[in-house]
């Protein structure tokens, strides 16, 4: 939820109405859209967000979370896969 303000601002700036911005419903990553049978249209630019991913320390084997930047896209920026 920490990314919601950036997501709303980014997609509002792209001309997408606020009522059509639904993070985790119609705002997803490239790979999430692909898994749902959609592809991002060529030339589309998404909105950068930060998340945390699990990582493992190679020396100790201890797991930890590290920040990771990713890009999310609105469903209007995608097409169904053929």
C-alpha cells in the first residue's frame, strides 16, 4: 500500500481516470499480466514502484527482505495473448 500514491499519481498523469485505477486488480507487473494471458503493448511505459523480495545470505543461509524496483502497467496498456 505504500506505493498507492505513486501508482495513482503515475497513472493519473497518463490520463487514466482515478476510478479505473485499482492496484492489484488492474495494475500489475509485466510478468503478472503474462501469467494472466495478456501482454504489455509495445512502447508502453508503466509506473515504477518499490517492493521487497526475499533473499538469502549466501554465507549464512539466513533469509532477509531487500528492496526491489519494478514497473507496473494498467490493463489498458495490455492486449490479450493470441
